[in-house]
């Protein structure tokens, strides 16, 4: 199981890290709008997590002799998701602390500008500014930062794991 988990987890994580390395500079210099970057980001996560499905199927076919229980499939998928998520979080922490330590400040400005463009009330904008000030302070804490980043990617992998385990589960063939 370890070989399957590492192979598919590292490939999936590599895909996410590569796409992150492409999109973050585009977002930071405002070439890519924040709405499109979120859509692109979550779409790339779903595509990368297709490797959860492929990893479970590979384990079922090559190790399980064509059979796998939901529990075993879930375990394999969850471990692939954890490897992928760890790579995603690690890459973000390197990018954040090494290259864009002012990310929270820039993100806050984008959120407020977006509200202003939509014509939000002055009270709503002030409330958002206060919320973003709290966010910037909390985001400086590495544990909060890691937790927030993990919560971006892990739920997507968990859903893909559940769906894949449900689709790929197969009882052993009955001996005749």
C-alpha cells in the first residue's frame, strides 16, 4: 500500500504545486481575477485528486486481486489525500514565508476593492476592513496559516476519496 500511496500522492501533490506556482504570480500581479483564480484553484484540486481514484483502482487491481472493501479503498484514498495535502501546505508555506509574506495584506485590499466595486455600503466595507485586520493578525500565526491552507485542499480530497471508494469497492469473486 505504501508504494501506491506515495506514488499517487506525490504525483497528485506535484500537479497541485505546479499549478499553484503558475497561478499565484498571476493573482498577485492581478493578471488573473480573484474569482477566476478560485475557480481555477478548486478545479485543479479536483483534477489532481483524480489520482485518488486512480490510486485506489491500482491498489484494487494490482494488490487486491480485483477486489477491495469500501474501508480499504477509503484508507488508500485518505492516505493519498494526506500526502497531496501535505505537499500543498508545504509548498504554500514556502511560497508565503519566502516570497509573499505580505499576502494577507494584498488579499485584504482585494477583498475591500471587490466590495467597493459592487457598491457595498460604507458600514459593510468598514466591517470587512475590521474583519480583514483580524484575519491578517491571525494569518501571521503559522498554525493558523497551516490550518487555513489545509482546509482549502483536504475537503476536496476527502470528497474524492469517499466517491472513489464507493465507486471502486468490489467484493472478491466467488470461487466455484
